C-alpha cells in the first residue's frame, strides 16, 4: 500500500503541469497570467511489478481544474512513472501528456519526494512544455503537493509560473 500511495502521489504531481493548459481558453489579445494555481483528483491507478522490493512503475489519470470562475479550465492528464534508486535526488520521476477539450495539449516531467513515513504525501517539482493550441511553445515551472488515500485515489494542489 505504501508504494501505491507513493505512485499515486507522484502521479498527482504530474498533473500540475496541466495548469499551463489553462491559458488555452484566453483570447489571443489577453496577456496570460504569470502565476497559476490548480487542484485535482487521481483515478485509474495501475501499479506494475518492479525491480526488487522497492521499485515499481505505475500509470494513472488525473483530472485537474486550473483557475476559478469564468477562467477555470479542466485538464485531463495521462501519466506514467517509476521509483528511482535509493540515494537519487528524487524518489520517483513521472511524465504526463495533458489536454483540454479545446485542443490545447502539452507534456510535463516531474521529480517527487515522499513527505511522510507512510508515503501518502509527496512534494513534486516539474517542467511543463506546451505542444499544441493555446499553450504551444509555452514553458512553465511547477510545484505540487499530493495526498493519497488507501483506495488508490487522492488529490493534489499546486501552482506554477510561466517562464516563456
């Protein structure tokens, strides 16, 4: 269960990148915000074998809401990740593809560390790159914090800043 919680947490971290997709709904004449916030849930978590006792891979889906009110955007992320060897800078690395209903799309890469003894909380740091639609060519740095439950679900909150 500890590894499942770790993988779910790391997956949530990847969802952070989807906040960058919120700009897809802005008019071309509007200047996008420099800073953005998001929150979301994790689902469809699948854990796959691994190497040794502590190394596992996983896949999951994230549903994120970026912004609020009239500017809120829903982002769907499909993620995959794997534990890293002991002594690595991050406990695990993950990547996600992200998309919105209006055709904006991008990808994110995260490094995450476990924040408690049972692995149910993680802090993550990531890099988002826009690939299509309103975020094409855009880049953001992101951070996120994840909480996981014993049922394979969880939630995430995060923020980011556009650097390009």
